[in-house]
């Protein structure tokens, strides 16, 4: 059984700095300010949030959509 990952390594598209960020559990994060260069990160077109665009793992809502269904025990 696969769990949800709540920490992601965000890589700034402006300066390349990588920072570990705790993701919200039930929402998408549309903006994030780089702690190194202070650039405001925004999602790429078609992505729901900065984690899906620049993170090491997608956001929890997207993880829930893509994880395989659990097997029922009959």
C-alpha cells in the first residue's frame, strides 16, 4: 500500500536553489517564494500547483488521483 508523501524538494526555476517544503494536505499551492532569490514561483501551464511543476513529488491531491486503488478483502 502506498502512502501520501507530504514533503517535496522544490527547485526554483529562476536560480536552481532546492528547498524542502511541507505540502498542504488538502489543497494546491499556487505560489511559493524562493527562499534564496525571492522569485515568486507559479505553476507551469497545465499544472495545478508549484509542486506539480517544480517539486520532487506531486501535490497530495494529485497523488490521491494517481495512486492505484486498494484491494478489497472479500
